[in-house]
């Protein structure tokens, strides 16, 4: 395993090499990633990611908030898939408390999570193509992303920081016309993916820049903790939605795209196929959406409806108590993992029996995925580093927390 | 679904592959076990952590070949103060297990798992950065998220939420 532990890059190790600093302010590092390269001409000899520029101490902040108040914080971790973060956190707390979630809420969660995956993959596809030099794709991707963001705005009032899930269910009933809008979108979306593929998949420039670049074997991917499309692009057939289902994913039929080449192109194909699969899941969720309540029946934990607060004294009292003093959670600990667009996102929540979490830890998929960068890039050209960073789809907010 | 009380009797949990493997190897390596909310937790003796990890990774019945996460919980002012938490995943068996090591505040050090899973590199650096746990044998144990010259370890419970002013 020693070959997977990179040596730190601090000064040139040989006479002919030099140190080059890429980032933290560099357009192709997707935020504030700093990469220190030791180069020999244009060949990368060693590479070391340096992170922490976006560290906000969210884990510490969580310890000072009530359980409900943590939900909006989780949005800010991975700002491209806020609803996946919401879901992971609420699932962890629900498991800690032992809440049963009504089917409609579960199906809505699945529907919105897959829309989030589409949203996140569209941003990835656009920016990744932009990094490699295909400018047009960004405009196409952001056209569809805008529609998804408008749906999020419709349902939660916010385009990006949605905070739509609550412990025990959803924040609000989906508004009138929401499902029609989603159905309209899904009926067109598969053609849109064809458009992106027409621009890229067979494009000789694209294949020359991606095929055989930044290879990662299945063994290295598992050993380095890579997950999600980064791992599936290397031939490891594992998807938490299918293999360890949560939130009712066992009711949905979908394929898990796996490629064995392990290069940038394989990861690209995996994600593009995931776009189609997500679209299928959204359609299934629309077709089979059950009727019923959107919140669990747990008065001391779930916030009551506004309407009930105006007519029932108990609802008003519960609302006041939940908002002012939170609710106590039985002592214990839970690790809940969900399949985020980038891989395994895990929330480890520890309770000591009080109304505030004792410890909230987020397992960031990108942090582990970023560790594959030295393995992918060493011995290759600097231009391939840009392709490799794009292909692991990093979000610095999640890495640094 | 009401919560079932946790099972802490090692006799009842002997059938779990990870517990069985560790008992067969060295019964003294397990300090405590807990099965709570469908999650298995094994408290390990500090000195046996790295070997236990290698064992669980290579054993065919366990096959915990994927390190999901390494983190830490600070139980200040109780002693032993720190719990270093390892979440393992078996991709072939679709199982998870949680390993824990208790460390006291006098010498918060444990052997690094980087030689077993290279993935532990960043995770352990993060725990070192935010909790001040030392991982012996780590190839590059430096701060990961906080600036190099930062004083203190922010996720410790005796470190104020607002920071020192």
C-alpha cells in the first residue's frame, strides 16, 4: 500500500524539477483548492493537494444548535446538493430518535434527491467541459439547471439553500402545479442528455483529452476511499441506493452505470448515464407518489402545521417548546450514509441525551475522492491535472466544512 | 418504531463475523461491544487497533475493505477523554462496523491506519488538526484544515464555539 501514500511536496527533490503552485485562486480548481506540483518540464513528478481555505467550522457550530436548527447548516456544506445533505442529516436523527416516516414524505425525498443529482451533475458536466475547453456545453447544462432550480424555488422558496426536509418529514406540502412541472421537465430531459452527448461523447477533441487520462484501478480506488462515480468509473459495482437502500429506494428500479476503464472518460460516461437513471427514478416517483401526510405523527418532535397552530392549543404549545428548547434525543450514536452525487456522504451524529447534538461529523465524499489525485496525475502532463480535478467532481465547501 | 435497548453482552454478539474473528485472534483486543440501532460497535484495545484493522480487511468472512471515515468524539471532562471512531464498510458483504479506541488526555496517541487503508491519510490528519490526537506512523501528520500556525484544537469541548478572542 506504500505506493498509495504520496510524499509531501515542499521543495524540489531533484535539480531539474521546480515547484508550481496552482490555486487557491485558479478557475479550474473549482473553488479554493490549492495544488502544489513538482514539475519536470511539463510533466508532473509529484502533486499534493492543500485544502482548508474554506473551513468554516460547521461541525463545531452544530454542537451549539438544536437538532432542528442544524438542517439549514447542512445545506452550506455541499452547496451543489443541499437536499442530499438535508436528507442524510434528517435520516441520521430519525434513526437516533426512532421515527417512522410516512410514505409520501419518503417518496418526495427520493424525487427531490434525484432532481438534486441532476442539478449537481449538470454543474459538473458544464464546468468540467469548460475546463477541458468545450465552452458550449456549459450553456446547455445551465439551461436545464435553471429549470431544476426554479422547481426548488417553487417548493422551498430558495433556489440553492433549500432546507426543505425536516426531522420527521417535509417542511411544506408540495405546491399546486409542482408535479406537472416536474413531469414536463422529465419528459424532455432525456432528449437534452442526448444533446450533451452529441456535443461530447463522440467528439474527437473530447476523447483525446479524456480517454486513457488519469487512470485509477479498482484496487487503488477502494484503498484510497474513493466512492460514487469516481469508484464506479474504475469498475467497482457499488451504489448505496441499490445495495444499502434508505428512504424507500428499494421501491425503485434503476441501473447503476459501471465502467471498467478508470479514466476521465469512464467517469464522464458514468455520470452522464446517471443523469438518465435519475430521470427514470424521478418519473417512477411521480407515477407512484402515494397520498397521505408529509410528517410523522410525533408531536413533541415534528413541528406542527401552521393551520393547526391557529386552532389548537396543544399544537401551539408544542411549537413553542420545540422552537425554544428543542427536543431531547435518547443517548446514542448513528452513522447514516447516503449516495450523494459525489459518492458516499455520511453523517455521524452522537447524542448524550440533551436537546443539542453532542457531535455531528460529516463524512465528505470529496475529501476521500481528492486523495486519488496524486495517483491519477503523477507522471502525466499539467493539462491532465485539470481534467483529473474536473473528473473527480470536487466541491470545496464539502471538503473543508 | 420504538427503540430497542442496546445489546452489550459479548456472548450474544459472538456470531457477528467481525467479533468472531477478533475473538479468535486475541480475546484481549476487544474491550467492549455494543449493538445499538442496528449498528455494531466494537471498542478495541489501543495497542491492537492497526492489526485488528488489517485482520478485518483481509478476512474472507468480514472483508471490510473500505474505510468510510475516521473521526473522534471528545467526552471532556470524563476520562478516558477521547474516542477515535473508525467506520468500516464491506463492499462485497454490504455491511458496516464501527471500531472505537478510547484515549486518555495524558497521551492521546494511537497507531495510524494508513498502512492498512491509505484513505486514512486525510481523515487522520483532520482528526489530528481538530482534536490533537497523534497517529503514530502517519507519513505526514500536519494540520489539514486550520492554518499551520493555529493554536489549539477547535473541536475539543474545552475550546469555545466563538474561538478565543
